């Protein structure tokens, strides 16, 4: 196939991927929020609920790689059960306060119980381009939400590189104060949405550079809360 034919195939599959991802997009419900999003910039989430702009292609493809990782992990879990390990994934958790629901479907969270080990492990898997030296607080807050429903479990953030499948795990203990902080953020976000008021922007480790609402956000004269 010539260069022109190769380009046609590239465009065709790119369009198919974009259309597929759009078909999988679910409508957001005001009053229902997600632990995977709440630790991040509340203004970005506010725009997700009020504008709903699509992510760029690069961000979408990162999501695809995460989906492929989840599919592989699911196959590993099926094998684990044959090895006497009680492994569960895709467990759903909901927490409600003042009519506001925080709902988490733990797609990449694994509950492990071994016949030879009395401990329960809650493992949150994150696929990354490179392994971090320390776990991100946003990821800790997300895992902490799931630990709230498994208070006696040992929590671990397991980072896996997308190319070489290198791994690094960090132990995470349940923190009630951090859980309440996540709930408070859901309440703050909800109040902004129902009152149509814009939350302050929060700068998170360069996340603004790939945010689909970057131009809209920067045009608004609101203070940026610098986060280190």
C-alpha cells in the first residue's frame, strides 16, 4: 500500500476511534459525582457538567490505553481465581450526603483475598508513561474513597508503564479526614453548578495545558490557585 493509502487508513481508523468514544460517552447527572474526578480542578468538572466539551484526541487515546490495560488486568484476575485468590473488580460504591451522591465504579480497583493470607488488599491500578517517585495526592484521594468501604483492608496504588509494563506500588492507609475533604469538594461543586457560579480554577501539575476548557477558563478573570 502506498503512502496515500496509508494516510487513508490512518484517517479512517482515527475517525472510527473518535466515533466509538463518543458513542460510549454517558450523560452527566447533576447531583452525581465521581471520586476519580473530584480531586482534580473543580472548575474543569463544572465545565464538564455545564458545557461538556470533548477531550482532545491525545487525551482520548490515553483513555483507550487505560481501557486496554483494564481488559488485560481482567484476564489476569480470571487466572488469579484459578490460583486460589479471591479477586474482584468493577465493584460499585456509592456515598450519599445531603442528596448528593458520590458514585465510583472501581474499574481499575481490585479486591484481593488469598487463601494463605487473611488480609484484604484494595489495589488501584494506574497506567502511566513513566513510573512516579511518589503517588499523586489525586490518586490517593480516589483510592481512599474505596478504602472507606473496606476500612480493614490494606490499600495500594500500583503504577504500570504503558510501554514496558514496569511496576511500582505504594501503600495507602485509609484517612477519614481525606475522605471528608473529597465529600466537601462534591458539595462545593454541586452548589456551584445549581447556582450557576464559577468555581475558582485550580492549577494541578500542568493539567491546564491539556484541559479542553483552557481558553474559556483563561478568559475568565478568576484567581488561579497555584498548587505545587
